C-alpha cells in the first residue's frame, strides 16, 4: 500500500464547526487514519478481495474477517444525490448535497466496485448529473481529522 499523500490540495471548510465529528471504532480507525493523511482507502478482504465501505467486522461476500486497506485514487462517478434544504445546524449553508459516489477502484486488486456516501461541494444541485466524474476534496476539520468530500471533476466540465 502506497503511503504517498493524495496530491489534491486542502480546501476550505464547507460545513460548520458545530457539525459532529465522525464516530470512530476499531473497524473504522484505519480508514480515518488514512483520511488524516489525505489518503482515501476502502476495506478489502484478504480472502476474496471483496471491497467494502464503510468498514465492517466481516466481509459481506465471504464472511471472512481479515482485511487490509486498499488505497483508491480519489476519483469516481456520481451515482445518486439529493439536495438538502433543511439545516441540521443554525450555521449551515443551504442547500447542501448528500451523494453516493461510485469510487474508481481500478488498479487496487479489489474484486468489485465500491460506493461511498459523501457530500458534493462547490456545486449547485442544478449542475449535477448522474454519471458525472467527481474528484476528492479534503475538508480538514482538525489537525487529526480530515473528511473526504467530492467536487465535480473540472475535466468533465470542459467536455
């Protein structure tokens, strides 16, 4: 597994400080540790190479329980989304986009595609189309916590 940091630069804060921090347990800790280094990973079963996200105690394909983290590129496609118009906190900018992104797992040895729930930032819901290319944008919440968000891939906007 490569330890190179994702070349995507740190970005602005999109969500207010009052948003709760991610819940971390021993299954999700490797994912959040990688995120703190701006590396996006998925959990891969060492028995069958099935990839899954979020991390879980057993493989949803073979029921195995031995995993490694497979680093993915940070690119993907917009699988589905919704625009939220009701604030969760009083400081929140509306609307915000909740999305499911299908991650590009090519070259990782993963036996299947993986989808991740996330947010699309720096885009209006009217700009979004299912199947559009997206790229990771890290939101640094603290010195030890960075959250993967996604932006529309600038290359797809030029086509």
